[in-house]
């Protein structure tokens, strides 16, 4: 789809002669008038997409003279059949898009920081929680007071007994940074949201969606404390190490992933209300890709959630061999717990086996997606995305195996968690790119894309 600005430049350069080749009944005066009208529309409102009748001339796709003349006179802000999420023109669309992608990037960094906090065993260092937060300890007396509270926790008594106050300061500040990073995200989201609402840029549909994401983000702090609180309780066995509930950790991480996905998808919908489509053939190819991409995306998401249970059960510190688990392919105790369903969420052997199977299935599925679509007539951007997804899936499996064989070092464990979110990002981008265009755009497309 060609922007009106390109059309104006074309007619400014070619003037009436090119236009008369398209429509012999158009006079040079009429051509000049239309170009001037379009120029003023663009100058006032920004580039406007065209979704009307297209005709072929000299190897280019151009909107018909009559429809562009109507567009120039009306100065439409939105396309027929497309519900834009942002009003106020292209500048407002760009501003809201940058804000949403910036918020999504902040959530991504929160997930990475949360992984570092967990892997450095810093998450249980703060034994209380306030919704608004507060300043960290500033004096030696304040630090001693916090340290005494930590000494009453099961983690100190069973894991960190004899820890120095300097070591305690490190894990405390890690957890403090994680909490304050989340509160800062709340401000960074709420203030621009209020501004865009006041300016009238946010439509009702977008406002409801963003309000739901903001509420989920506010609840994320409560979910985090609910998770931490489970790790401050005495373990059932005297030989067990204190750790948070795997169910609560999975809820916390899954909630963070959901917020990120919601922000990223919404940002894409704001800046790219129509998918890239230059021919009916490419649209048909994209529809075939979508049939594969949706179930593969679901598998990627399930694998990521299973990784949360691996983290919650410290399953990465068991069976540090590959491809076998110890000396066998399947450990004997995978179904020891009763009822049977508990094994899939609480049994270290079963949880790690599940994650291995799901990760392998994800890699095979993404490889199959690439193989099945490699000969389809699809947009080059879609081909590139599928290739990038295959590469990222291969890297993620490599990171997972390396993390396991290395006994889960902080660097590799954090990279593996970030890799899961990166792979999910690519799958979301792929699904967004292959969605069906509006009827008005479909009607305007040629059967086959022309190359110039």
C-alpha cells in the first residue's frame, strides 16, 4: 500500500503527462489541482494511507484519480473498514506506540531482573512489604534492624546461617531494586496514559484494554508478595530448603509474561493497524502461515510456563546431564506423588522431564513451520520472521542445555529466561504480521505483487 506522500511526489515529478496516461480525460490543470490538495492534506494531517481502487501504470501501483480526489477534499483520518486505536493523526499514533513499546521493554527488563533476583537467592531477603515502598536502609542501625528480621526467616536458619552483613546488603538491595523497578514502571505507565487520555488520543477500546493491563500490573506486586510470603514459612520437612511455592512463582512469572504480551501486541496494533499486504496471493500465503503459527505460539507459551515450574522446584539443579537424565532416559520416580497430577507441578524429576519434552517439541514445531512455509508465496517480512524464529528457538534450546550442564549459573540462567520471552516476542510479531487485512484493503490489492 503506497502512502499519499509518495503519490504526490510522483505527480509532482511526472506532472500531467503521467496522469493522462492513466486517465486520458484528466486535464493538466486538474492533475495540478489534485496534487496541491493532497499536499495540503499531508502537511496538515501527516501521511494518509490509501485503501481505495488501485490501477497499474508504468510498473507502479497508484490510487485512481477519482478516489484520491475525494480523499484530498475530505482529509480522512482513518481507513474504511479499519478501527484505529488512536485518534489525532500519525503524530499521536507514533507517540502512543513509542510509549507502549517502551513500557513493554521495561516489563522485559523486569523479567530479567526477577531472574537475577531468584538465581542469586535474593528474593526472601526482605521479610515485609508495603504497596508504596520506601527508602532502603540508610544507616548502620537501619541495616542491623533489617538483618535481625532476616535472621528470623527459615532461609537464614537453614541456608545462610553465619552470613555477613555485607552479603546481606547485596541480596537485600537486589530484591529492593526489583520491587522499586516495578513501582517505577507503574508511574511510567500511568503518567503518559493520563496525558494521552486528556489529549483525547485514546479510543474507548484502547482505553479499556490499557486499563486492564494497568490493573494487572498493580496486582503483580501483590502476587509477588504472595509468592515471597510462601518462602518465609517453615518447610514441611526439616531437611528441605526454604523456597517459594512453585505454583505462586509460576503465577508471578506468567502474569509478567501476560502483561508484556498485552503491551507488545497493543503497541503493534497501534503502529501497524493493517498487516503488510501488497497482493491477494501474499494474503492467502499469510493465512496458511497463520494456521501453523497459532498452535506453535501456544506451545511456546506452555513451554515458558513449564520453565516457571522448573525454577520453582529448583529442578535445574537435578539431573545435570543431557540427553539422558542421569543414567536413564526417564527417571523411575516420575509418578511417585499422589494424586498423580501433583507430579507435573511438584515432582522435580517429572517437572524437568516435561520441560525437556516441551522444549524439544517446540524446536521441532518451529522447524516444521519453516519447512512447511518455505515455498509459499508470502511477504518477504514474513519469511524473514519465520527464519528469525527458527534461529531463536535453536539458540534457546542451546541456552537451556548449557544452563543445565553448567549447574544453572546466574548468567546462563538469566539469558535462558530472557530467551524464552524473546522467542515469545517473535511468535507474537509473526502472528500479528499474518493476520487478515481489512476488506477495504483486500479489495484494493492486485492478484500478484509487482516488482519494479
